[in-house]
């Protein structure tokens, strides 16, 4: 089963219910982020990767016609993402907030977090206070 790709919320949920250990990784789009929440929690418990797909990944993978931008979202990375949008503006302190709880930038040891930090950004945490 490691090479099988299961698509669709009902199929993935059924697989989670019957054989959660057989899941290697989970990808989902913004339209399914609420439904994916419990699945992401289980993936985190098993120390397995899960993430919201980049803007064009659903289209590139042939899984759907809509990009993240078309659904009203801005990616963190990429040429039109948040990091690029602030590059060169001279903003002294940049803090990413309003982050989906399954975003890998929340994991301090993830490559995504390393890229954010290397770009000079901080990632907000619960209870963080910023004085202006």
C-alpha cells in the first residue's frame, strides 16, 4: 500500500478509521481544513507529515482546478507569497500569525520553519504579545 494514493475525504477518513498506521502522509486543500483537523492531529501523534497544499499543487497534481489564491489564500513561500511580498521593504520585525494549526512552519524543527527563519521571520505562538 505505500505506493497507493487515496483521494477524497470519505476514502481518507475510512482508511484512517480502519488502518491509520498505513498512512504515510496527508495533503489537503483549504476547502477541507476543518475536516482535516482530526486527521492532522492523528498524523502529528504518529509523527507523520501533513500539510496544506501550496497554491498550485492541486492543479499540478491533477486533483482539482482551483489554486489557493483562487480560493482567497496567500502562500507563505513562492514568488507571490508572504515572504517575497515583504522582501526588501525594510520592515524590521516580521511575524507570521493567523497560521493554520497544521502548517509545518509551526514545527520548530521543520524545513519550512527553517526557511521562514532564514528569511528573517518569526512565527507567532499562543499567548505571544507584541508591543507596538
